[in-house]
C-alpha cells in the first residue's frame, strides 16, 4: 500500500463537518479493496470483515472523516462573505489565507487582511472570526448566483511531502487515522480475521462526535479503538503534553478509557517491537472513544493516535512512519482478537 499517496488523496478531498460526502465516497472506495461489505449510512462509512456470527468479539476501528472548515453566514452589500467556523479553527492564522468556497461551483477567495500601515496599531490583536470577511473578487449580485448561505469553505491547500518521511496538508486530522486503519487491513488481507470487525469512518466528530454516537448503537461493539491524532511536539510547546513525530503511535490512558485495553496494546507493541508513546489525558479525550464507551451498554474503549503538528490549522504535519506503526499495532491486535 502506498501510504503517502493514500494520505494525499484523502487530504485533498473536501469533507467539512456536516458535508462529508465527497471524502466519504473516496474512503469507501478505498475500503472496498478489503471487503465487499461496505455502505454509507447516515453519512458514516461502515465496512465489515471477519466473523459476524453473533458469537465472536465485536471490535470497531474508528477514524473520523470530517475536517474543520468554515460556513457562509452572510454576503454584504460589497460582496464580502461573512463566515463562521465548523469545528475548532485557530483564528490567528485566518487573515490572508486562500480558501475555496464550495457553492454551485467552487470559487476561490482570500480572507481579508488589513495592512499594518492601516491597522492603527492593532496589528497584534487577533480578530474574531465574525470580524473577518472573504474577498471572492465579485459583487454581491454576481456572487449570490454562485454562493448560498450555508455553503462550506475549505483552505486552498494541497498535500505535499516534506524532507524525511514528513507530509503536510489539510485534514490530516483525521485522514491520517483513516490511512492507518486501511494499512492495518492491507497487512491482514491474506489472513483470516476471527473477530467481528467493523471499520467506521465517522462524520461530524469535530462538532461533537455525532457520527460515532449514532453508529455506536448499530455496531454495539465490545471493544472500540478510536484512531485519531494527538499533539505532535513543535518548538515552543510543552513536551510533557505532546508526542514526538517519528516515535510511534500514542496509546491513550485516561479515566474515561479502559486502562486494561491500553495496557494490552502497550504489551503487544513491546513484544512486537512496534514503536509507541503514551498519551495521558486527565478527563474525557475529545475523541469518538468518549461516545463508544457510554453508548448503549458501552464498550471497552481506547484511543490510538498519530502525532500531528499544527492541529486545526490550514497545514498539518505527520510522519508516515507513525501512520505505519499505528497500522501495524492495529493489525497485530486484530490477529489476537477472537
């Protein structure tokens, strides 16, 4: 499996929370390489592998398909587009960003940026998203023939490779997690799976883990592994709160997670010499694991995260070796689950 190419394809496809269909169709087509039992239900991509006989352990691997973005809220008399956020966005980075407005057709725009010469000494202040506008280069009447209120907006960024094995792009949160799961399936494609395995690429995680919440009732898993991203250390951050790129996946330990399950993953990683890191969270994880652990009768849940730099910004960065090692650990866990 070409991990880099898979990440590029998924990263470049659009799928802002609540409007994930394009990214979901692409992910579903990739999942169909490993199982014919794939469907899209309530936006979620769901694939089944292994023994769904009612007697086998029910295991779900989840990664969310949605990405953070913006939504059109108003077009003023001068043709400037007002927008609000879908999911958490680092608003410090919005001025002067190139964006794509997904209207009746895709059009390009620039988030306005006031030159420091005209800012009156306020250039160090971070504007609220509601204070910003997008310039699409059109007047209001012309613009409204293409753009409607509620249209989604994404950053105009293409995924590209950095030096070493680093890759940068938008929506790596959590398309990198999807690729890690696909890589695990690729490692298992010639093997028998002895559990009832469900793969879930869920929608609307960035606005409250909504896709996972509804899917959890249908799947009714015994064990849930939420494959997401964690904070990857960059200069100036607190090392104790971050994982390091290239050092392996981050196994979550939290009062809201199943510690025994986390320790099982740690033991497997040590036995198989798969690099890993700890991710300690003092409360809820803000991932889909929070939903699986309490939906229905609940599931034993854990997080397994790819370290990622610059989370919720227009350009995120991961190391391909971490994606691989997360996939290897998932594959080995599936082999042992019966």
